[in-house]
């Protein structure tokens, strides 16, 4: 019962710290104070303005990692909140505050789950670690990706990782993200010849040239997906052209577009197919590609099975595996860890004014994380 109360208290203490990205606002220091007495070696791995923490207990395999972020998005107008966003408040059975769902509740559950597990199994097999950053809600260039580079350079091997992102949709435990699509954006500039609309023979309209190519891009079936992923999608997000005058044919048209792609396609293949379409339509163009994340997938295996079993034992819910949604820091961890999933609290209020989490889900979430440790680290062998 004391630990049950403790997860509530720690969640409140973390929410009370105004850690708007990339400011950690002391969250990682508070977590370090909790982990060091358990025997965790807590190593700050800051990069620039970003605070990162790698905390590990044990030196043998398997290594189970809890990963997450201490930073939160800006609050928006504080006057629109039912209570001050960094004053954790109980209302109608919920804990209200910025970061309550995304993802300070998960962080509190990580820490208290580790405390309970270590107290019961001080000589457990394997190792436990926490990987935390204050850069997930920002550019994500100096956070988890930086820590992963450091770990890889010194040969640390991760076996299992749970990212505490809020994945539950309708009830705690209904959804586990066992992969995410990749995200690749492009800025396409089509070159024309500017001129007067009354003399089109003296100009070349890049909008007219782009239109049939864009129609083909939008209609193309890029792949069929697979058992875990839907087919790759292409979306145009912005189209810019013209001088603002109604009698001038523009000299160029600029298209912003994005691919959300599965493991059924590679960035190189998608880029080559786009180039073939543009060339087939005879465009004079430049294109600049940006890959913000590669897809990752953890098929059904030990980690998914352990998490699904823990959820069923604690809540009675049969968790479904899903790869929907945007990107997360799991895309970086998957480069150095063969099994990565995301699991956490309800996501219906994330990034919203009045962000909140049901109070009665904090203890079950903590218990699920502890049960996963018991299953993966073979507590019966400790």
C-alpha cells in the first residue's frame, strides 16, 4: 500500500516541475535520488541544452530498459486550464496537469516498479536500466538518439525496451505499440518560366506541369504493407507558387509532401520511384529529402508476450498489438535493441489543455511494469 501511494506522490512531484522542452526542470535529478539507493549507476549524458540520463543496475544480460522523456509540450493559454497546469490537481477521479498522460505517470510507474522489484529480488538475474531525455517533444536530435550513440560506441547491448508512451485508447492495457511507421518528407521545387498570363507561349507554368505528376504520386500504390503495417501512404501538405499577382505565371512551384512508410518499403526505393514519376512527366526540378525516422517492428516474441501476460493478469484486458500513429523515440532505440515496444496510460488527453489521467490507473500501470520485470528477469531464479 505504501508503494501504491508512492507512485501517486512521485507522479505529482514530476508534474509539478515545469519541464517544457528541452528543460528538464529537475525531473531527472529527482529520479536519480530514487534510483541510486537501489544500486543504479546513474550517468548524466547531457548534450547541449538537453538533459539525458542513463541509469543501470546490474552488468549481465538480459538488460531490460524503461525509456521515456521528462519534457512536456507548452501549456497553451494557462487561463484555459481548469487548474494551473503545473499544479497537479485531482478532479472528477483524474489527476490533472501538463505531462500527466505524456508521460510523467509512466516515469513514476517505472521508478516505483523498479523499487518494488529490487526490494523483492535484490539478487535478480540480468540488469535493469532507465533511459530518459528532455528532448522528445522537441527536435529529438540531442536526446535519445545521442544516448543510443554513446551506448553503441561503448558496446552496451540492450535486450528489451519498453517506451512509456501513452498507448492505451479506451482502457488501460488495450493497446501495445510493437512498431511504428517511418516518416520521410520532401520539398520539391519545380522550375518554370515566369511570364504574363496573357502570353503563356512565352512562359512555362510550373503548376500546370506539376499537376499531373502530383496526381500520379497521390494515386500510386507504394506497397501492400504486411501483417503488422498498413500500406505506405503519400500526402501533400503544402503547395506554394506565384507572386501574389493575378496576372503573373509563376516561375516556380514548391510542394511539401510526406511518406509514412512501413518495413515493406525502404527510403531509397521510395525516392527512386518518385524520381521516375517526375522524370516521366518531364519536370525540371530539385528535391530535398528529410528522413525523421525509420520504421521499426518487434514481432510477437518474449517482450510482447511478457507485456501482454502482465496486462492480462493485472487488468483482465487482452492487449492488441498496433503500429498506428506517429513516430516516437522507439525509432532510435530500435537501432541498438532487437525488441522495442511502447506501452503506457490512456492517450485521449495528450497535448491538450487540461491533460489528465484516471487516478485508478496509476497503480495498475506500475504493477504491469513490475510484472514484466518479473517475467523477463526470471524472478523465480533470483
